[in-house]
C-alpha cells in the first residue's frame, strides 16, 4: 500500500506557460489543457514498504482502455491558481448584492455548509441500512416535520431535486388523486404572470395549460378564472406572492372556486421567502406545495449546483407521496426510524434520499433561525423590497404601484422612450457598478421589466448603494453619448456583452467555446 499525500511539485517541469499578471486580465485565462505539461502532478506517492498491486492485476485486460485518457497534467499550484483566478471573474452571493428577482439569491450562512460537511453526514453511504443511519433518518424526519409546520401541510417528500422537479411531482400527485377518484381531467390553470417552469411542468405532466389573465392590480382576474373552471380542470398552479411580487388577496375565494369544481390547488413555493413564518399555504387552501430549499433555506443557488424541491401535501394526498419515505417507527425496541412506502405511492422521483446534504443545510438554517427568526426573514425581505420600490419610483416606472412583497417590478419603459436605454442596458451597466443584474423582461406582461429582489440579507447601506447605482445609470442615459455607453456596457467585466440569442441557441459547453466567442 502507498499513502497519497498532496504536495506541490517541487519544481515546475521544463517549458509550459508561466502565469504573470498581464495574463490574468480579461479573456486571458488559459484552460487546464493549455497549462498542461507532461509529467506534472499535484500529488506524489510515498513508498511505505507494502508491495504495490499493479493495475494489470486488478483490472482484466478487456476492461482496460488501450491508452490513458488525455487529461491535463498540472501541479497543485497551477490548479489552485487557475480556479482561484476563474473564481475572481464571477459574481456570487458571497461577493455582494444579487437582486435577481424570482430567484431569491440571498447570502447563505456558512454554518449550514459547516454542518453539511460533518463526516457523520457527508461520509455516509446512501445504501447503508437504516440500523446504521438512525441519525440521518432522524434529520430527514425532523426536516419534513418543520417544512409541514411552515407550509401548514400534513406530510412531505424530500426527494425532488429542484423546484421544477417538485412541480412535476406535484402534478403527478394531482393525477394520482383524480385517477383514484375515477376521473380523467385534462386541464391545469395557470396565471399569465407564472414562472416559465409552471406551464412546462404542466405539459410534461401530460396536462393542457389554460392561462388566466391578470387584472389591472396584477392579481388573478377572479371572473376570468371562474369562466375557465369546469370539471375538466385538474387544478390550478399559483405562486403567492405572485411573480409580480404581489400578494393574491383573493386567494381564499380562488381556493373555494377551484375546490368547488373538484380541482386541487398547487402552490409554487419558490417565493416562500416573502411569507415564511407569517402565512401558511395550507391555511390559504392549497393542497400541494413545493419549496425551493436552494432559494429560501440556505443552499447556494445557481451554476446548476444541487438543489432540493420538497413537496408537501394536505392529509388527503399523503398516500400518493413518492416513497420510500423516512419514517418514525412506532416506539418499541430497536430502531426508531426506518423507511416506508404506501401501496398508492406514485413511486420514486429521485434516487436514494434526494439531495441529502441540501436537506441537512435546510434543517440547520431552520434550527438556527427558529420561528421568530424565520418570520423576521420574511418581514425584512418585504421591507427591503418596498424601500427599493419607493426610492426608485421617481427614476423608473412602477407598473403596479402598490405595496409589494419580497420583490418589486420596475420598468425602463419611459427611460427607453426618452433615451433609447433599455432594461437590458441598465442590467449590463449595473454589473460594472458592483452588483449583479436584476431579472429583466420578466414577468412577460410588463414592458421593459426590471425585477428586483433585494432579500433580507442586504443592509440599508447596501440598498442605498444599489439604488444610487441605478439612479446614476438613469442619469447618465440623458447625457451626450450616455445611451451609446449604456448600449455597449459592460465595459469592465471579464466578458463583455454576449450575443444573448446565440449564447442560448448555439451551446458550446466545451473549452472550445472560448475560441468560438473570440472569433
Ligand atoms: C425558481 C423558480 C421555479 C423553479 O425552480 P428550480 O429549482 O429552478 O427548478 C419555479 N417557480 C418560481 C416562481 C421560481 O422562482
């Protein structure tokens, strides 16, 4: 046997590229393959006297590849330098305010990460028997209980990997419920302000989307809703506060109308940050709720990292939940926690326990905050959004001028008419003022939309600085050459303005992309 020790290679191999300051500028970071030098390693093996076993002895010839894979060969020093430089070219929740509406990009307390890397949690094999993982099962059961308490629901599945996966799970639960009652329904109603994943999930779930318009106040038009409700409607998907950041005040009447035709109410809980600890979807009349733990409950969100979208349901839907579910066993001798599945279950929607370490972070966040702390999260998130809305109302248009919840939707419509500067230009300029851009052109029903969600984690000083930056951008636009400057922004970021359409349609997810962009 040999020990693996990480060590910096004592001397760089001959040749190769030295990284000096000029190379660390814009568009200049080489790929690891370009840094590669034959024989360079970021580890070395120490001989311990135990005879080595060769690869040939371990893996039969027919399973071995003819030649080693063409991996980059770099020293630890080059590797760490490479990723550190790349990390400095990013914007992140750890760096500064990230007011990306509809996404709750808030600072995530580091204590949650510290818990998620505890060896007792991180190093457990998911296939370990329940008798060896009582602590993990207890954690999962307690998280489920807390999420049910927060949502006003009876039970939850922790399996879905993200919000959209929770939506599909919820729609499958809806279908299972109607099937069990001998009904085949075809339609699911969603408002025109809905997040794009809602209609996509409805379609994937095998239902037909029926859209209801918003009224002048930005809420579901109740009469229009009543007009589309019939016994072919399986349910309605809503997020409250809605995607305009407004609370659906008619929610009790909406719930009654949908229930009257035998439909179910699905709550898209991605906006829970606005109401957590204050109002419960279950009390509003919802039957199914998904939560985005990676938005509300302390998992870094973005970059495609793991998330979790638990789905909580009211009592009548509990039998259909995905299984197996971690379960507290009846008190007795032996294990206190195990796994259970009901015969009516829709089956698995994720392997093993779901994204378990995200679940551990969420429970940590809940325990650290407690009920009062969670309520304060929502109150401060709402206060911050209203502060921004009020402060910026003279500078940008406020399409729905009434108190908002955790996010406010502004518009650059007048700015565009008077100067030609669009919401997109404002967003790009903001990047070089030290803030992440807000969401733009969404919700679709607002012209030149700028959707800001400051979250509870930003201080008054940060909000001041953000508002000042947005005011500065609007003021610059009327100066000579100002519109042109905004149209060419950002000027100071590692990557300047990309062709948005080409970037989305012509994906080149390999390192060749860099050359492609440059050409
Ligand atoms: C983010 C979001 C979703 C989707 O969640 P993912 O985890 O990204 O799949 C759904 N609805 C709303 C309102 C959201 O903001």
